[in-house]
């Protein structure tokens, strides 16, 4: 059995009910908005196949787990990274500041 963390964003038209049923069958635990953890014998490839009809074309899912050597890593099962909401909150060193 491997422990995984799944971060998911199905969007406004996503099928949350099907995803929640799927997570409930795995006895998943909530880890914040859009994040769950669970243990399973399924491989990442098997999890991706199981989630494909649930996540749909516009949803996103990121899976974190360990490999056979115990090395932790994450990968996008569906979708990809978007600009973070916190981009622009910190000024980069070397930028000119306007004193006006």
C-alpha cells in the first residue's frame, strides 16, 4: 500500500459528487480545500485511468506519492500549473522603486 496526496480542481462544471464517491471508497481524508490523502495498492497509472472520466477535460489533478525507493515526487495526472494567486505580492530585488 502506498500513501498518496491528491490535489484536485474540477472547476465550476466539474463532477464533484463522483470524485467524492471515489475518494470515499478509498477512505480518503481531507487535507484542505481540494486536497485529500489515501492509501491504496493502485499505481499512479491505474489511478489516472480511474480518475480520467471523473476529472474530465477541464479539470486538474496533481498526485504526490513515493516510488519504490521511497523518493517523494509529484506529477500532473491532468491539467498543468497555472500562475499562482500570490504572484506579484513581493517586489524582486534590483527592481527600481518609484519614490513619487
